[in-house]
């Protein structure tokens, strides 16, 4: 939430680098939160856990795809200047740890599967 709020605060009006507008992003986030609330409050606990888990997996996979947008520039310029190395390292370490935890401690595919893709 802090990252999103900071991004929106400093995003130039009429930015063309976004897929959609800032308003589209607000509406998407609000719709996602409403869907999570509806599933949590309106479904039995086991079904709600499945629905919310799948929704979380979809969101995290979309998030992991974000850096792929920079790959076009990296390939065209033959330079990795568009990629942030500290973020890439942090993502690999974080996802590797969550994959290990999910696979060895909980055995929960909602944890190990998306993080395995992100690692």
C-alpha cells in the first residue's frame, strides 16, 4: 500500500508508461479487495481459503511479470541499465526462501508454486 501510494503521488499526470491509467489501477485494486472481502465473508472457510489463495497467486504472478516489460529495452539496447540489480537479487532470495518454506515446512502449493516461478 505504501509503495502504491508513493507511486501514484509522484506519477506524472497523463503518464504513458502504465498499462492503463492510474484510475484504472485504483479501480483494479478496489475490485480485488472487494472480491477478497466477499469471498472471505460469503464462503465457507475452506472455500474462501481456496478462492483467496488462487487470487493471491494470480496477483503475485502478474507482479513477477512486471520486470519482463523492461526486457524489450534490455534486448534492444544490449544493456541491463533498465533492470535494478538489488531488486532482482532481493526477489530471487525472497522467492527462494518462500519456495523452500512452502515446500518443506507447510507443503502448501499456494506458497511454493508462485514463489518457485518468481525465483
